[in-house]
């Protein structure tokens, strides 16, 4: 299978579009949800934790593969934190802070 010359750009554009759609979806959902701040905090913790628990599709053989997986987990957690921060930045939370 040959890939078009602009495959990377097209893939990046599609990923950015999907991320923007998810951000919009969650932003609008939270605006309608009772106790949104508390629920969002729980979702944020669950999402970041899940990204740190990513599992490979097969048993890793080498130390390089294990290091790669750890890098992927760390990057996934970072991206999850950035996503939830962007969604939360669109919200007008109540005056009271969420109890951690």
C-alpha cells in the first residue's frame, strides 16, 4: 500500500479535528450537567490514570520496547492533562473549589 505524499499532514489534520470535536462535545456537555465540576474532576483523574495504564498488544521483548511504552504512557498522560485543561478552561465553575 502506497501512502500519499501528504499522509502525515492529513493524519495530523484529522486528529486535530477529532480532538476539537471532542473538546466541543465535552464543553457543551459539562455546561448542561449538574455538579459538573465534581464530575469533571473524577473524569480527569480517570482519564489520566487510564493513559498511564496503556497496554501493548503483545508481550514486549526488549528493553527498548519497554522504554518506548513508558514514553508513550507519559506522553498520553500529558496529552490527557492538556485536553482536560482546555475543556475546563471553557467552563465557569462555581465559586467553591472541588475537594480533592
